[in-house]
């Protein structure tokens, strides 16, 4: 999210800076149309100085002319109509102007001196040539100095104000997106109660906008989805409850039929009994899953040892493994104690172990490992040597009734509900359940549970 915020902020800031630069250029162009504006003002000023110099000379001579030069802080000279210096008040070396009788302002450069000549007619009718002399120092162009001189302090102030404005605008844009992404992630993990927070203040801030409409549509979608999934779970639970009674009556009828059945019917009745038992087992698992999904949070935890819990599971698991011509090994790396519900954890671990026995190859070994992860969680790894799980389906196997294609065979059996029960039980204990493939074939299902306290290393 921070990456999206930063990108939008940079885009807004650059756009605002470009707008500021273009606006500044247009303003400068509007106020300073070209160099002719400056030269017109300079010509007007120097003509005015020429008339004042002629008037000062006629009223007070060279002394008055010198006082006028000091007053305007310039080097000046006054020539008569023939071009002779009347008061010798400027530099001796003067440039030769091509048009001596020109009535226009002329300028020339001699060495490091700039000269301007202005013809002027005094109030008494006499003609003079006013000379203005300035020392010229060549200036080296410096782009950075010119830029700093022009832009300081306006540009830094504009950048700060623009940055703050952009930050607020980007925050207003990205905050709804962040809330929407957070709610979408929660919804994807199964939290159907997830909604985008929507208050009166936020609705007034973005009322009528696209973000407001998007948030309202998302909340409406989440509500509909929660309602549909809830109705589906309720239907599954109700159907499971309703099937229990017919199955019970079917079992009674089956026992009565055995009493009057011919020996040729025994095989068919045994088949009916096996299928009835399978259906009873499926309904039991569905009811268990429904009850677990109805639980939002476990309120009663008790300390228990995972080592002892797994050791209670192993005898029954080993007995079942003998029918599959496989074996089970239990490798302990640490003594782990967690807080939880013993019955739920027992059922979760048992389902995973039985699932590994069901899919491992005949003559192979199912390995159960108990250890501690780097982040301080108890880890139970149940590994088999079966066909493995396609990478794209590693997370899907924890959904109810989901089975990979290679598992859909009468040899393995199962309904695809055991792993869903285990996943829900582990998540109720604030743990995690994941699957990955083993090197050399087979799959590993890992249970991660938060430890109750510091776990001691297991001494072999």
C-alpha cells in the first residue's frame, strides 16, 4: 500500500510542479513582453537626464553640471553642437560616432567603457550633445545563480505548499483503496463478516464519488456472500441432522432382515451395512464441521503436551497402517506444550495422520515430526510417500469435499472433509495449516501452533 501511495504522490507532485512552472513562465511573459520594454524605459530616462543636464549647465555652468552628475551618480559630459567638451567632465578617450549630426540616441563601447550620446535642445534653443559614460564589467552567465535569484523564495514556498496539498489529496485517494484492499483480503481468508468501514464523516467527505459507490457495492456484495454461504451451511447441517433418523431406522431394518435372510442374501446385506456405516461416518464429519464453523472463538483453553497427544494417536494409527502394509515413525525434536482444546487438537492431528496412511504407497513409511520453528511455533509435520499434490491445489485440499484427481479412487476412500475439519480446528487455536510436496515423492502437511511457554530441547 505504501508503494501505491508513494507513486500517486510523486505523480501528483510532478504534475503540480509542471503546472507551477508553466504558470510562472506565462506570468513572466505577460509582465516582460521583451527587451524593447526595458530599452524604451532607458531611452526615456536618458533623454530626461540630458534635458536636466543642459538646464543645469545654462543655469550654473560646469559646477552645476558636476553637481547634477553627482546627484544621479553617473559620469556625464556635455558637448556643444560641434562636439567639443564644454566642461571636460568625462573620460578623455571617447569613441567616434559615425553620424555626428544624428538626432537619435547612439551608443558605443571603447575598451571597458560604454558611451551614450543624446542630442538635446535646451529651453533657450541651444543644441547640445549629452554624453553618459559607464564602466562595463563583462558578466559571466551563471544559470544556477539566475535561477536562484528568480525563484527564491517563491519556488520553495510553492513546492512546500504544493507538496502538502498533494499529500492531502493523495491521502484522500489512497485511504479508501487501503480500506477496500484490507476488507477484500479478510473476505478472501474466509472472514465473511469483513466490511469496509463507513462512517458519516467519510460519507460526507466522498459523497457522490466513485470511491463511495465502490465501497457500498463491496459491502453489499460481502453481505450477499455471507448470506448465501450461511444459508448453504445451514442447509448442509439441517440435511445431515435429518438423515440421521432414516439411517437409524435403516440400521434397525437391516438387523431384522438378517434374521429372515437366506444365506445368499448375506453378502448383499453386508454391502448395505458397509455403505450405511460410510454414510453415517460422512454425516458425523459434516456435523462436526458445521459445529466447528459455527464457533467464532474458543473460550476455554487448557495446557496440554503435544508429545503426549500424538503418542495417544499412534496406537490406533499403527493398527490402521498394518492394513495398508505401511509403518509409522514418530520423531521428536522438542517437548512442546500449547494451550487448547484436547479433543479438537486430537481430532485434527488424527485426521491428518489417517489421511497420510490412506494415500501413502504400500510398504512405505509415514513420518510424524514434532519440533519448534524459527519463529517459536510448535510444528507437527506429517509426511507420506504417496502421489503428492499438484502445486496449484496445495491450498485447495483444505476445502470441504475437495479431492485431487489422483485421490478419486475406491482404494483410498475418504470424503474430503477430514482436512477441512483439521484446518478449522487449527485456526480456532490461532495456528496455521499448510501442505507442500516432499523431495523424492509424497506430501507433507504441517500444523503450526503457538507455544504455551518456552519449549525445552528434546534429549534423545
